[in-house]
């Protein structure tokens, strides 16, 4: 069960699945008992995706993929910390995924909260702090929609942080892994790779 795709081929596979999703022509691959039993022996996902925890962005569904196809890491605001980075590094180093995608989305609640500012209870301030660099970058850009600019800035900054980790920077230099950003429209269901 070796993964033989390149990063570009993995992007194409995700784009094809997303097209099926947006056209309501899903094929629901790898979702049966046979696939469940097959992956019991080991996993070979063709991509790792860091996405937001938002319930409106079900990653395997929007890419029309099934059991064992994607290595999914979800955290509010698709921010990266040491644990998230370790999960992504595991996918790249041990599972040999050729592609890592950082997926932001329209109307991200975490980014909206960071834009609004103010007091937040519990551990939520840590998330707001993690989003501040994207917010600062977005404020320097022309245009009105600060939230959407911050979502895209966050995708880029997060992808850069992943790409620049010591382990992943070596894997990208060696051509074993590609790290890309993407944006999901809640309105259309479409994913655009940035």
C-alpha cells in the first residue's frame, strides 16, 4: 500500500474530488467494509490537510474522499503549534504523504473573533494571539473585507511556518513533500488552491 503520487498529482486528485462535490456528483470512494479492512493493515493517505474545526467544512466530504485517503488535522483557525506541526511531520515523514494543504475558509469564526477583539474566556486568547500576525498583515492590504484578507493571510503564514519547520523544510528541498495553501468557499463549495 505505498503512496506513489507526487504533490501535483495529489492536488489534481483533490481538485477532481472537489469538482464532484460542487457538482453534486460524488462517488463516495473508499467508504465500504472492504476499505475499512484494507486500511486496518496500514495507512497511505495521499495528502495531509490542516483545516479549521468549523463544522461547515467537512474535509473528506468536500474532496469526495474516503477512509484512509486523507490525513486530517483540524484546529480552530487552522493555526499551527508544536502538536499540530508534529502531526503534520508524522504524516510527511512516516506516512510519506506528498502533499500538505493548509485550508482556510470563508467566514471563519476564529478569524472573525480575532478581528472583533475584546475579552475572551478560558484558553481562547491563545487562539486569538496565534491569529494576530495574519490580522496585522491583512490590515496592510487594500480592500474592505478584513476577515477574508486575514483568512488568506493566515493560510499563507501557516503554510510558510509548516514549510520552514526543520523536518519539513528538508523534505520539501528533497522534493518529497509539497506544501500549499487553499481557500474553501462556504457559498459555492469550491476549493481554490492559492
